[in-house]
């Protein structure tokens, strides 16, 4: 599988990329978000939510672990940074196999529970406002999705 990259100059461009991606998402899609602290994982998710026609304000679920939003497709936003045990059964699979799109911040912390096929997006600082976004598809569905968005 090929990896894909782009650079954004500000939060707006990061959110616009996510919004564009959201237009191609389908029920059951899983996006793992990784990268630097403060690099824009929540900004990315806000853009995704906008692209899914979510009307509610999206913010980080750091202390609640999972937030659900209604839109064209349901959006399940997880922040597993504070999950104490990566093997703890919190019912993540119900979201991964559900009727919405699941976004998991700090996904590597529950790697054993993630589906085999997913889209991992890494966000890195590249200057004060600039970001490097690396996209790694895992599975045919996500490879096709990347080909479409990066053409």
C-alpha cells in the first residue's frame, strides 16, 4: 500500500482536507489519528464533521472518551489517550462496525482493538501554523479512497 502526503499552511487548510475526505466516507469507515500533540487532530475532526453535515460544535472528547454527533452519517469521535488498559473492553467494535464514521485520536493505544482495515492519518508540526499530513491506507477500501482524494 502506498502512503500519501500533503502540507497545509494553516488550520483552515487542514480542516478543508478533512471536509473533502468526509464527502467520500461511508458507514463503517474508521480513521485513526496520530501525531504531535497540538498538531490538529481535533481541527481535522471538526473539518470531517463539517463535511458530514454535523451541526453541533465538535470538541475533543478527552475526558469522556467518546462523543457522538448526528450528520449525513453519524460521527463517533474517540480520544483514547486516557484509556488505562488497551485491553479494556469499552465496546469500541460496536462503533467500528456501526452505521457511522469513527475517528480515533491516539489510536495506537488501542491497536489490538482496531479493525484490520482503516485509514491512519498522521499530523505533524511543520512550523508555527503549517502541518505535514501523512495518510496511510490499510485495506483496498482505503487505498481506493486515497487514490480518489489525492488524484
